[in-house]
C-alpha cells in the first residue's frame, strides 16, 4: 500500500506504507486508509516531525557505528517533502488529505 498525500498548494507526496504510517504516527494521526490534516493541526504536526528528526539525528551522532552509508534514508529525507507540504498549506489555509 502507498500513502498519497494531496493538497491544493503542493505536489502530491507519495510514501510507502511503512514510511507513511510512521509519519502519521509521529503527528498523532490515525494511519488509516483515509484522513485529513486541518490547517490548525499543521503547526503541531510540523513541530512533532522536526522533533522526531532531531531525535533520530542525535541518536545517529551518538552511535556513529550504527549508521552505514548507503543503508537507507533517514526520517529527514523522507519527511521534508511532507513538512514542506504542511507549511505551504498552513500558510494558505488549505487541508492535506490522503486516500481520497
């Protein structure tokens, strides 16, 4: 399954199920097949994602041997397009939806 996030002010953001589920869990949303993020929920969602990215990166810095170059993308790379989508839609007052 794929998560396809749609909005009026950004291109679609498509994630594999595991990545989409993780992002939705971080922002406190049900990772169901359909959903919506309202503009008033976006600042908290952006903050939660940025905090999760910082936490992941601090863990990587403390355990340099745990990260092998080329072993995959981190949360920052996966979440930044989604964060950009949230920021654009928050500024314009539009919703972000998936599964619709």
